């Protein structure tokens, strides 16, 4: 336990420096860059541990499928309302 004024050491995450850099990039807010790094790591035939961490990163940053369904629903509703407005006022 750290005493007053001391910071505990950061736990070392498993994986190579590239994998840790990709996760740090994700934590900093650059999700697209982190996904690009993870795909590049997977393309290089990494070790089993690096492969698992890169796949975890891709899963953690993937857009949920429900998001696309709601976007499609919103577009359909907007198109219907626009069509109704055009038929009403033309």
C-alpha cells in the first residue's frame, strides 16, 4: 500500500508494447486508431496472447448492431414524415 504522497506502481498489462499502445490509444479516445492498430497486429501473425488482446480490443470498440437498427428506423420515420409533408403541402 502506498503511503501519503506516493503513487502505487501501475499494473503491467499483458501483451507486447504494440498491444499496450493500442489499448492506451483507445483509452485516450482514439478508437479508430486503436482498431487500425489491432487489425495491423492481427495481420502480423502475433503470439497467442497478443492475438487475444487485439481481438478483445476489436470487440470492445465495435459498434453495437442495435445502433444500426435504430438509425435505419429513424431514417424510415424521417422519410415517411417528409413524404407526408410533401403530399400535404403540394
